[in-house]
């Protein structure tokens, strides 16, 4: 809950006002009643025991940091059932985001100096013991004081690297455009992740454009738009330095902040001399409130022809003045010739001579000899809006706090593994398959079912409170064909076991619809495998496919709902070819496949087990040789690219990677694998980019059929 003004926090900090809000809490300006000074208070509303323990550990480290480009953390505390709080120096001035809004883009020299200053700060952080990662570098977290000093602020997301692993508790920002690909979900990050974010920040500050998102660059092979395509005034050398820092894969970036700093400073002859200067570089300071109130709006990048001529003439006359000191030709002659040329051109073009001359002549001369504009020709100065200020120009802008968040939307923190962080799976650890539940760090293991004949193939209800599964399941069968099985529903606490209508043959491969009202499944009730849907409100069953009607030996199975409940993707076996198809209407009886989803590069490949991403953009699936001689690997295709582009392989190594399921946030996959030759199946997770593969189960019995628990949908 947001703290009210005049609240006395922890008996010491009087809340003055709120400076920003985000998914984790708020940022406040406050007065330290003990010391009589202003401070900034960062709030984190996640108060579980594990979050609190990790917060205290990291706050102690942050409080020990001392660097010219970092604000001091002066206090930290946890208020039970309320929040965690970091107290920091209050830094006045503007952040880089505000400077970009005010100027459109910053100068090349300022970008280099800002970048070098932040490199000094993160190099200091990265070389602590244990190392500290910032993990949220973006324009809103770079502050510039009234004297031009640069600070890297907002440690609310900083994490320690302990041993060979990063901490996994706490929040992690994913700011589109500024976060590197490995930072999505809870993948392993290291100092090169901060280097990427700083490169993206400099890219945006020089172009006024947020760069392409790192995750999209990896997932969709999206290319970063060259910096100079946005701003040709940036030198090729500096553009190359920044683009190297933003390489999608960490090994291709600068490997440490000092290497990045040196490359920035040596990219310009103006800044090379600063290479060996200690931290403390300054940039052009922000304007004062009075200057903002009288400052003209920034000029358009594309000036009018008259303005270009005026600017050029100003430069020419400047050169003439310098040359006249060494020439016998009077300065007035040179200026007179230049003015005559300009007047002739202007008279030929239009009637804008007074305005053009006024822009290059001294004010005293222009006011004396040139006609003045009428009131209707130019807006009165007191009515001229300042683009960066929402209020009237006479209203001073309040100083922003050290850790005021950028308005760039930041997703809420992702718990370990995404979603609620729990996975249902099947294990044979007791001798017969039963359904278990565990957290994505492999803790909290507990059984859900205790079926005499075994249970497998679980799938979650959309609210994450129930599971549908099949019985009997005495062992994981070759080809996953479960004859004579039936569908059951059970609450996540193991109560409320309910059987769905039974049919001769066998029902399996259940998939719960996104609205919770239907379950799609494969059935042998008509003698061959086809897709059916049962309405849970009236138990009415509808046949969706009739593969045998096309030809004997054909079948359809493995249904998967799209996130909107309109379509089903499924596997269609036709002769020696196994393909993926999509229904056009998941509630209508059809006699043949409707829409080919994946064009196979070869008839020797088999595609099966489709799964949709939570946003419906992608379908992932398994692929292997038709004869099953190769271990299964994972493929991905954008749904809109079906039939037009080849699917690409998800680089999770080593294979096999089978039966994958997305976490609710879409950043992680859980799957079954047996990378050694024992065929002992276990549960693994990895990011959707293939990084951070982790083994969750190690029991000698097979573990399989994993599915991530969904987040309950908010009304």
C-alpha cells in the first residue's frame, strides 16, 4: 500500500511526497528526522521469508559501497507484512530520460562522458567481493546533477554473484529495449548483462529511439538497426563501440566495463586525453528552472532552407573574422559581400529576408534596421510551451529522487521459474506412475495422486487449482498410447477426485481449454486415434477430427489449445509422414485437417507434441527422424509464419528435449530429457533461448509429463 504524505516510516523518515511507482512498490522523497537531511526511500513490497533474508544480505553489501558515481545506501530495514526499504542519498538534477525528452538526443561528447562515468561505477560494482550486478541500467536510472556530475542510481534490483551462480530470489527488471536476452525470466546474468544495458542506454540517448528488444533479436533473428541509420552525425567509431556492447550473445560483447570505458573514450579525439583520469568526469549540466522557463523549444533536426543558409553564413562570417586578423582585407568588406549574396538569393526565393537576417545579425542592429514581426506572426513568449514540461512554463520542475523509476513499463517481478513457480509432473519413484508437484527450484515435492493403477499426463485448469489426468497408467508406454484409460479431475490438494464419462477404447492426451469449460483429448473410442472435446458443463462430447475417414492408418492426437480457445493444434499422422495441423474451429466436427502448421524440410522428419506460447505468437513442438533413430529436439515457429517459413531449432543442448511446457510468463520451458544413454527420464528447465539449463529431478525412477502451473487470472 502506498505510504501517505507525513507518514513517519520506521520512526525516522518523514514521507514528503511520492516520486514514482512500479510493480514492486514506490519511491519516496523523505526527510531523515535524525539528521535533518533529505533522502530517497526505495520500497519493495515482497516480504516472504526468503525475500527478506536475501534483502538483508544484499542491503549490507550495498551499504558498504563508496564510489563517486554511486549514491550511498545509508539505511535498510524490513517492516513485517509491509515491505522492505532501502534509504539512499537524494540526488537532485535531471535523469537522462528527461534530458532526451528535452533535447531529442544528446551530443556525442556527452554520451561518451556519461558512458565512461557509468562504466567506472559498474566496474567498481563488478569487482566487489562478492560482485554486484545492477541489472536495471536505463536512461531513467542515470542522473545528472546541477553541476554536471553523473550518477548511476536505483539499487532496488541489484544482485550479488555468489560463487558461480547469481542469486535467484528477488525481482528482476525486464525493460524492453534495455534488457539483454539472458535477463528475461531468471536466466543467469553476469557483468556483461550490465554492459549490454549501458550500451542500449547510450544508443537511445544518441538516437532518441529505443533499440530493438534483446529477446526479440534472439528469438526472431531480429537485427539491431545500425545506430547511424537513426543519427548520421554520430561517428562510425563510436557507433561501432556501442553496437559491440549490445551484441545479443554475451561472448561477443566487451567482457568487462573497463574495456568498454577505454573504447568509449578513445572513440573521439576530444575525449582520449581523459583516458587515465580517475572517476569524476562531468557533462554539460541541466538548465536551471529559470533557463527552462525562457528557453526556446529545441530546433527541428531538419531546418528550413533559410535557417540552413543563416547557420551556414554565421559559420562563414566566423571564419572570416579569424582570417581578417591575418589579412589586409577589412572585415566589413567580407561581411558585406556575404550579405549581398544572401540578400540576392532570398529576394529570388521568397519574402522572408527580415526573418533570415534577424537570425544572423546582432540584436541591436536587427531591432534598429529590420521591420519587427507582428503579434500574429509569432506566438508571445509567455505562451510558448516547453515540450518537456506538462505544466505551465512558470512552474518550476520539482527535483527527482536518486532512484525515481523510468516511466518505461517494467514487468512485475518474475518468481523463480515464472508464474507461481510450480510444476506438476509424473514420477515412477514409488514403482508406479503418480502425479507430483514441486517448485521450479526442485523444492516442495509432494504427491497429488495415489491411484492404484497409476496416473499420468496431467494438465492444469486455467486457474491453476485443478488437474486433469488419465488412469490407468502403469508405466510410461512407448509412443504414449494408453489403451483403456479414462480422464479424471482432481483438486491440487488431492481432494475432489472426479471421473469424466468413460468410453470403450481409451481417452488420453487431455488439454484443458483456456476458458476452463472444455477439455480436448485423444480417444480410441471409434477404433482409431482422433481428437475430441468434452463440454464440462453437460459432459457432451464432440468429435473434432476423423483421420480414418481420409485413409486407413491415419490418426490425429496431442491436441493443444491456443491461448484464446479458438483453435487446436495437433499431430496428424498420414502414412509415413507425421505433421502438425491446426483446426479452424475447435468446437466443430471436421473430417480432415484444416490448416498445415509446419512445412517439413524433409519427409524423413516427424513433428509432434505442439504447445502454444502464452501470448499465442509461437508454437513449439518436437521433431525427430520418422524412424525414431535420433533423439527428439525442440523446434519453434511463429504462428503467422506457418506455411511460409521454416521452423527454427530451439538451442537447448544436449538432446533429447521432449514434451515442453511454457511458464506463465513465457520466459521458461520445462521438459523431460535423458541426455545420458540410460533412458532414465528426468525433468529439466531452460530459458526459451536455450540458456540456463537445469536438472530438477534425479530419482532413478522415470520422471516425465511436466507441465507448468498457470498464474490465476485476475478479474
